[in-house]
C-alpha cells in the first residue's frame, strides 16, 4: 500500500475535487478513504467514520454488500462492458424491465445514461424533440418551466433548468432561457405575506405561468417533494399533484427528477408515489445501483416514445448516447440492489429511522442557532442561523455549516453541508443504532460549532 503521506502529497498536487474550495481543502487535510465496512468508511490511517451522507446521497445498503458484490463479480466473469448503440445486453434488459415494473404507471421505456445530470439532460432533449415529431407538433415549444432554487445537475441543459446562482451564475451566458415558478417553502417569506398566503400564491403562480405559456412550454421539470441541493426544501402536500393536474390539463409533459429522492429516501420507492403522480418522464440515478456504479436512467411513456419511431431515413431517431450507457456491471448491481430493497424491507426501515431522527432532532428545536429542521423520510436539512428570532444568517466567511462538518469528523462521522444547512442523509438500509449515533454526533457538532 502506498504511504499515507505520499498519497496526501499526490492528492494535493494532482486531484481537483468537485464542489470543493481547494485552498481550504489542502489546509484541512481531509480524510483519504481507502476502505469501507458496512455503513462506515475507513481512511488511510485506519480511522473509521460513519457515512452520514450515504456517499453523496447514493449509497442505499451500506458498503461491501455481499449480494451486490457477488452480482458484479459474476458479471465480470462474463463481460464488463459492451455498447447499447445498436447492440443490447442481458443486464440492461433485465434492469429496464425491473424499473418499469416498479415505476409509476405508464412509464414503459428506459433510456440509460451515466449520472443524474445526464438523466435530466436526456429528458430535456426528449421533451424538446417530442413536440416537433408528435402528430400536430410545433417547433414553438422551446420553453421549460422549473422551480426556483432547483438543482438538476451541472451539464449546461440541467444548469439551465436549475436555480442556484452560487453554483451556476457564472455560466449564465451559456444557458437557454427558462421561466421559474416560486419554490413553495416558507422558512423565509416575502414581506406582506403570511405562511398561508405565500403558499397559496406559489400554487397560483404555478397555474398562471403554465396557462400563460402553454403554447410555448416543452415541459415542467421539478424535484418531487424535496428540493435537495437547495437545502432539503420540503414541499407542502399537494403541490406535486397540482403540478401534475395542470400539466395534464394543458397537454404538457411533466419531468420528475427523482435522482436524489428516489429509491426509498422519502419513504417510498419513488417520491411521486406519495401523491399518486405518474410523470411523463422520470429521471433516476444515485441509488439505482445501491451507490456502487454510475448508472442513470430516464423513463418515458409509450406516447412519447412513439414520436421517435419511423424509417431511418426520416431522421426521427433520438441522436443521444454515452459510451457507458447501460453498463452491464452497473446494471447487475442495480438488479441486486432492487432485490435487496425488497428482501430486507428497506422501505419499512426508512419509516422507522425517520421516526427516530424526528424524535432525536426535536432536541434542537429550541436551539438558539437552529432556524428550521426540514425532514422527509431520511432526507434532513438543519438550517443554522446567527439569530433565531430574526433568522439572520451567519457571515459567509464563518462557514458555519463546514465547521459542523469538521466537528463531526472528530466524532467519527462524515457530513457535508449545503452552505449553513447541515444535511443528514443516512443510507435507507442503515440500522437504527447507527441512526442514533448519527444524531448524537450531529447534535454535539452543531453545539460545538455554533458556541465558538
């Protein structure tokens, strides 16, 4: 094994980390993960850390899961990769069938890609092309409606329908125009509104925007129930169903981005189930392989798929694809993960863990620096504030959320905040005793960081 100090030197000299302030990263000597065991990560020095963010919201069953390991090894003995461009593979076919059997009704076609951003990019391009090729189609439909504060990935199309200026503001000149509706959340509301009146206005704005632009809209794209990277913003009950009703009434596709919320994190396999919503396009990634390998999928209805059928010379093909689309190793992992989800009754485990988290985090409800605790299933955001009464934020140079992360590391827990929102995102399969450990560390770390 390479010496830890040499790894550190090479890391600092050569690796450019995503979403990471590199100068601070070098100074802080972050853990170098070399091993894993169940729900723990192990660094180069042998220190164990509870994986409190499920390896950036993708791990489902823990690490080194015997069934998934065996599925990948078995596939390695056959073929590691072949293309889906003009060919097919057994695992990609089986996983497509398994996804369709479990997805909301009407989603019958599976287009594979590599990540959440590419799954959304695929959906945007499909919706755009669909309107031009369907019977009675129109080339005027080039406007996407999205929700304020949305995050759908970091490719140019997914940035265009996003709404986090800190991440993407610099790229504004590269993006296509969209129209945004307000996010229906009420921690901070505009002057002149009550919580009730603001939510009513958000619902009304959604309707107004769709009606006024119905002849130009290509699709409405949204994260069902929870806006993840915006700070775990939980939508009120009924908002998703209202969006589905409006898009259906006006003949518009609904794109549901379930990259973060899918595969059990909100308490159901897909978040859309909780409001009995079947979108026209469903984007999944992250947990699809249990957090093992980069596989993503965009599910579509037969109606949308039919618009792409025709003789080759007609040019109706969806000219989009990725080298590792439908990778057999990833698809084998996905099949094993889905089976384990059901065999181990992981959705029931999520419900039990959600109750533990809600109970434990109630200890923070009167904390002077906790403005709000937001939770849906095992997706949790704890918003830190300088002053609870005014909801004033901490000065950005304080990096309060990051200070909580550093304090948690000292307690053997990995967290990653969204600004000053401390995120807890345990794997859906994490046992309840480790959930208690995670909550202990989060509460103590918040106390330590904010008291300094």
